């Protein structure tokens, strides 16, 4: 199976930007050490600080699914409950 790219967009509520950012930053070192994680980069929009994007590359969809059920992701969801305005996730495959 080919590598899986994930693009996740998180839009924090205006008064919760710092909370969401801190919670997202906590995910990075743990996730980078997970099996199958090739890249896990967090970005913050220069013009809209409430907009965060994770750009991720995984060895396979199965290993990404394991990540999605990891305890640290559940802890993130609990910590940011009610603080995220919009969340979108795209599973993508490179075509070049």
C-alpha cells in the first residue's frame, strides 16, 4: 500500500487559540515516535492565528488508524472540547 498523507485543519474559537495551540503542540513529540509516522508538521496561519494545519505522512492507512485511536489523541479531544470551531480532515495520496 502507498504512503498516506493527511491534511487536518483545525479552526479554534477566537478566545481559545492559546488553549488549542498548546494542546496541539503536546501531540507532536508523542506522535512522531509512533510506528508508521513519517512526518507530523503543525502549521499556524500567518493571517489567521485561529487556523492550524497538520501536514502528516504515514507509512500506511492502518498505522494512521492506530494513531487515531491512541490515548494521547483522546486526551487532546477532551482538553479541547468546545474550543474548536471547525475541523476538517483529508486523506490524500501523492500522484507524482
